[in-house]
C-alpha cells in the first residue's frame, strides 16, 4: 500500500528516476496509472492540486480570452485529484465510426486511426466510468414506452449512458473513487501538490531528459523518467509544451506551430427549436435520465445518420429534449392548422424546447497562446482566441430542418426553428466545457503534434493522453472516448517498455 505523497514534504533537490512519469491526475492520468498498475514498471503520478479543491491552486488556470464569449479559463476545469471528473455530468457515448473518417467537406478532418482501434478498450472505459452494461445501440429495446416516431430520413434516436448514481449524485468522481486503487498499486507512487514547471529536453531536442517540479511552498525537485505521459488537459498540455522552450525556442513539439491550435469545445445552444408532438407526452427517456433494471442509466437524443452527414455535408450533432413548454396563441394556431392538413388528432399535443450539442469544424486560429503574464510558479499564463463559424450554425440548422421534415412525414409532430441569425444563436449559447484538440493527432508532423500512438513528433519518449489529441471532435462527450484512447496508450507503453 503506497499512500499519496505530499510533494511539499520532500527534501529539497530530491531526484526521482521512475520508468514512467504521468503528468496529471484527472481521468486520463488515473486511468493510465491503473492500466499500468501491478506491472514491473515503476510509475509516478503527478497531480498539481491536492485531494480537494483549493482556490489558490485553482487560480493557476487563470488566463485571458478574446473573441466570442466563453467560460473563464479557471472555471471550466478543476485542479485537484480527479480533475474535471469532479464536476462532469456523467454523460457517456462512444464516438461514431464517421467521426474518425476524413470528410472532404470538413478541412483538417480525419484521425490516423479508426474506431475499430478503440473498440477493444471501450468496455474497460465503460467500467471505469461506472456507466453500467454496454447497451448504447440497443437503448430503444430497453425502454417501456414507445419512442418518437420519425419518418424515414436523416435522424434517428441515439443514446447516452450515464456514470453511476451514488447517493442520488451523478457521477463517478475519479479521484475519490480510485484513490484506494492507486494506493494499492505497488508500482504506482502518486504525488499531490506536484507542479511540473518544465519539460526539459536533451541538447538535440529529441528526448525528454528531466521534469522540473515545484510546489507553491517553494520546494523544488527533479524527475528523470524513461518515458513521460502528459495528461494534464488540453489547456495545461499546451501550456507546458509551449513554455518548455529552453532547447526548442517554439516549444516542445511545436516545430510546425501546431501546439495550442485547433482548440475546440462543443457548442451547446439552448432552445434551438420548439418541437410539438401531436400524440401527447414523449417517453420519459427523451427528457430525463431513466434508470433500467440492469443498472444502466440512459437518455435519448436525436442524431444524424452517417448517410445524412455525407449526403448533406453537415456536421455531427446530438439534439436533446430539454423541457416541456406552453405554446403561445400563434403556436397553438399553427398546431391546429398543421394537424388538420395532416388529418391527425392534436388534442393532446405537447410542446418541448430542444437543445443540442454541436460538432464544431476544426479551426487552426481557435487557439491558445502564452502571454507575458506569469503565475506564482513563473509559468506564462495562457490566452484563448475563441471562435465559432457561422457555417457551424448553418449546418446544424439543416439538421433541424430534416428533423422537422421527418416529424411531418410520420404525422407525429412538427418543429419550429427558433434561430436564424448569428446573434440569435449566440444569445442562447452555452458550452460543454469539453476541452479538445490543442495537441492534435496526425501521422504527418505538419498536420499534428502527436502520431497515432500519441507520441509527440520528434521526441522519442514523450506521449500525450486525453482529448487534446482529438483531431476532430464528433458530438459525443469526450470522457469515455479519451479513457479508451488512454487505455490503448497503456498497452502500447507496455510493449515498447517490455
């Protein structure tokens, strides 16, 4: 049993020489440490924060912003053990096969791996998320109530599963849940209050020689690992690579000016449309989480098919039913007129507000940069240039038009689209706080920071774990997928270090 070590208590100038140093104690870092537990490899897991929230530590995320309105940089992530799993919503859904494919209508799209590469790891990722049995594609079969009837076309009912409910609180908090597992792993030594302040390369810039570590109390020590895995989230991964510029002036892995570029988050505009269902209330699974007898917690969403994406050149999305609403007089008149035209009974019609999660197009100018301002440890702070293209809204609006057509075709209901202009979309805008893309994956060093094995181009022993390597983003929440990708990295490390 190895307890967590408070880095503030280490003797000054301590030198550690593990096989692998994992930077970051969030879902990716914890999952990787557990994947490597009980091997012959000596692992150190470095968490910047403590076991619980500390506002002084949290302020290290502070940075600047420009462009469209976005979540403050120190508000979208949590800097203590478990990382952002300490405030995630528990949404789980695997990326679709089409999310990995290069789409000729989406510049910079395509992964160097296929979904098949992650399939051996999804079940284990599902278990780590405590999301119940894997039944995503069969969610409709498990429901008691009938699903929303849609005419043949581009959208279908898809499914989220949710991380385990514990004491009526969603979801699994990785730090608390796996604290004892980390302690029980004899080859894993976890540290808290351990801030990496520099990734130091050897003189030729091809190998990580050491990591500089500091605490907020002024303690400093050094780690000389055989391998390093950077798993600190899309912001901190980029910041550490850019700030470690003593050998490579542009920053580690940044020889092609790609580190920090392609930052992304899922836009989540609210009240995008009003949906009327002629036959009465929808099944409960559309508007809320439904617990099944087999332990799964599920919720329905409306997703475009692969064929529709390709035929209409649209992006991924997940349209959700948010809450029931009362129609105004104009809306009621529209329902009566439409029902008469279709020859259906709308006396029990119910109306709902729809929300969505959208897939944004990759944008190299949506990026993080270093500023001249420094934090208490001397690291440059970040600034984010946040952007969203008008075309992102236009493409999703086409998906809503198709949903409305399918409702009319099935005579099940109708749809009113609420937004047309950019300012309307932006007034209803929220964000998923899913940080993605700043160290994107590509086998071409001119297109990505890491290769298909998550190895930083040009550096023989530095890997990146987490959703910062996603080259395109899909519309699914990233946690389940980044864990599966991290477990794949764990198997790769076992092979290369055997």
